[in-house]
């Protein structure tokens, strides 16, 4: 399955989530930056609030683009244990703390520091533009669970079948539009247009959500 752009994917994802339309005590949590484009479409279509969960990738010291862990604002951590065991523990501790602080900085930038809403007894629908290794999504799941979410739904256009199966064991529901049996190797491969999303775009997209708060 292919998508014109992130907004198109978000609208199609919303159609797959119609069971949650007008659900009381449900909140859409988008992962910045790309996931915010989809999150806006999903929240708008379902008539439920939009917020952010902000996990940050921790890259390998010799290959920063290769994620060995991800950490959320609250410090909730997801790791690739085999890789983490092979790096200096002091370096890793500092890298995790650096990214945790960056997650907090971004909340301040995107939502003027508004804290994550109270989640006790609520449903968290976590939205991103796709999943590769899944580390950031697993950190996001742990973050909303730590915040007290009663039910967790992960909604993404596409994910590798193996990763989707792991997610199924972690959350109450996984919604994808492509079963990932023949994963294309990269999130962007599913989109005709997949540009970088800037901080300025995220801030603009979130203005209605900030106004509602």
C-alpha cells in the first residue's frame, strides 16, 4: 500500500480507527515530528484531543543514525540489549539523559511546556508515520503506560510484520494499513512524498490543540 503523503496516510488511518470516534476519555498521542501530521488528521476525524509523546532515539556512538535505544520524557527506556551491552555504560547513561532532556525541550517548544495530560483510566492512541526498528514506539508505549493509560492503541500506516507482532504483545490493539509481510525496508518507501517535517510546521499544526488546552 502506498500513500500520497502523511496527511493522506493520516486520513486513511482515521478511517481504520472509526470505532474510537467521539470516545470519551480517549487521547491521540502523536510522535514528532512526522507523526504529528498524521495525528492531526486522526484527532480531527475522531473528534478527540491531540497531544504528544516524545521519545528520542539514542544512536550508537560510532554510528549515530543506528538506534540502540530510545528514551521518553519521563525517562522510560526501550533498548536493543545486545547493542547496549557493547557500549561504555557511562557514555550510555549520559546519552540517555541528554536525549531525555531534549524530549522535554521539545515539549516546551511544541506545546509551550504543557505537561502530558492525566491518563488514568483513559485510552491512549499512539500515532506515527511508520515503524522500522520500533524502539521509539516501545519507549512511547512505556511512557503512556507509566502515565496511567488504561488502554493503549498503536496506529501506524505500516510496520514490519515481526515488529507488529511484538507490539501486539505489548498493547491492547495495533492498527496498521499494510500487514508488513513484505516490508519495503524504510518508512519513506510507502509515501510518494515524504519530506522532513520542521519544528515550525509542528508548532503550526499543534496551534489548535494548544488553543483547546
